[in-house]
C-alpha cells in the first residue's frame, strides 16, 4: 500500500499540485495506512462500506496533531483523500 501512496503523491507532483496539498494528502493517506495496519487489512479489495465506517469512527476518537477532537469537517477532509 505504501507504494500506491507514493505513486499517487508523485502523480500529484507531476500534475503541479501545491506542496501543501501533497503534504496534506500524504498525511491523510498515512492515517488510512495506520488504520489498515491496525485492522490487519493488507488487501484493498477487502475494503467495504463497513471498513470506511470503522475508519471514520477511528478518526473521530483519534486526536488531531494539536490534541483536539476531530470535527466532522476534519473527518470529511481526511475521508476525501
């Protein structure tokens, strides 16, 4: 999965996305990778609606970088990545 994320971030760079956008996508996708690792899901074909709901629940309880609770807007931003 790390290879897929790296390829995606490189594609954003090629398409001239801003460095901030690339960093944000990288941060959000790393959260997804951490969740997948904790759930021991290695095959993305196993991801379903229930997995996404579990991820959103996990995000809600995971504090932000600044220790704050994640609001709906923050969760949606991460989910959009």
